[in-house]
């Protein structure tokens, strides 16, 4: 993760210097040095997250806050608002309000959130790019992360760090799914974004875009037949209580990104910016490690305490889905651009 840290620090500092030279007042917004002994800006940073209170995004944001407050002796305070509280529960507004500014200074958002301002932020979610977290991390901390950092800068955002949302699995109420034909006509909840919609349609399902805050009730009432998500997110919303079958197919990878509003970022001095960037990287690594460890325990809990059937696809079964998804991959290479796709390992 050190490579991407150096890249984003250099990018953020360059943008901040440009803002200052164009007349931006770095002391605006009420930030000031807490005392003559502290190199950091006295301020309160609000972070909005899309997941539940116990989702890995909210937990990592809270850990970031603890790291920052400890390192600054409380000069910098961090407040975390999960479940899109500051955006009216609307995932699309979560990113829109961050870019607009004035509502919160930072967010921890997934690709499906970022995709609301530029659909290319969904490139890493294209089906069957990665089969493991290590493989995904090599691109998140390398060419993929660098490409996204440049894109965020163009949109008035600062890339701080990236972590795992999860390799996404399929849940259904009681149907075991091992082939695309098993998905025929099933109403499957997906986040907003054409990658999810097009892929599930290609597999024969009936994808339904729905806010995460509404999903549990829809599954419980049978409005939806299933949904797809990472294990930690599934557990954080207690989906295992109403969905008893999981197909483990690692069909798509999603991440969470610590992102700041550029104008708010430019108000901080260099010491504050460097500290926030470093602690965001630490919090993201903590989140990655926790998610991987949690998934082992979650799988065990689901099967032993909730009666969930977890079906691990064989290599042959997974390959059927991979082959079925190739037209989707080709479609998005054309739509998103060969450059961003290559940055994430797809050609």
C-alpha cells in the first residue's frame, strides 16, 4: 500500500498548492491551530458511510477516527455517520453531497456509490476480474488505484485509501444456484450501476436496483428472491435470517474508498493532510485484515447457527459463469475505455 500512498500524497499536495496559488484561503472554514505546540488544524471531520453501523466501512471509519484523535491528542475530532444518514438514506446522494461540499468532509463509499458521478468507477466490479483478495489488492494499490485517484481529482475529490468491500456472493431464500439457468427469472437485488444490471441479466436473472437500507425488508417480505454481496455486508444486515442459501462464486469484487472533498482538504495545512492520509491508509489496511478474518467466522456462524447452506462452485461450474460473462466484459471495455480497464487488469 506504500506505493499508492506516495502517489496520492503527491497528487493531493499538488492540487492543494494549485488551490492556494489561485487564492484559496487555507485557514477558511473555521480551521485553526489548536495551540502553538500542535502542528495540526483544530477541526471536526464528518464522515458519511453507506453501510450499516456494523458494516466494515463504518467500522473502518470509526477506527480512522480513533487513530486520528489519538495521534493529534484530540485536536482533530472525527464523527462517523453510517447508513447514508447525512444523505437521507440515498446512496446516490451520498457521493453527490460530498462533491457539492458543505455537508460532510469525507465519505467511505463503494464503487456503486462512486459510480453515480462517473460510471468508470465501476470498472473494478466487472465480472470475474479477480478470484482472490490478494489479486484485487495488487491492482487497488497499483495501476487501478492510481487511475481512480486521477479520476477523483477531476471530480473535486481526494483519494485517500482503498479497502475491501468483499468478493460478492449470491444469496437466495431456499434455492441452490450452480448454473446460469438456475437464476432464470429470479428477482435479485443489486446496487445501482449497469455492471450489476447487465451481468445478472446476462445470467438470466431479473435484477432490481434498490437502496441497501430497503433490502432486508424486501427479502423478508418476498418482494425479492435474493441479492448478492460480500459476507461481511450480508452479516452486518442480518440477511442470513431470511436467506438460507449462498452460492460462493466470487463473481465480482467491490471496494470501499476513503475520499475527501477537495475544497475541504485544501483548508488543511500540510501536516494535517499528511496525517489524515497516513491514518486513512492504516484504517484501510485494518479494514482489509478484519474483513478477511471476519469472513472465516461469518461462514462458520451462518452454517452452524442459522442453517445456511453454502455452495462452493467447482472450477468447472464457475467457468460456465465466466464464459457467460465474457460478452459483458467486452461490452464494458468498449464503454468504459480500454485504458481504465487495462489499469484493472482487463484486456
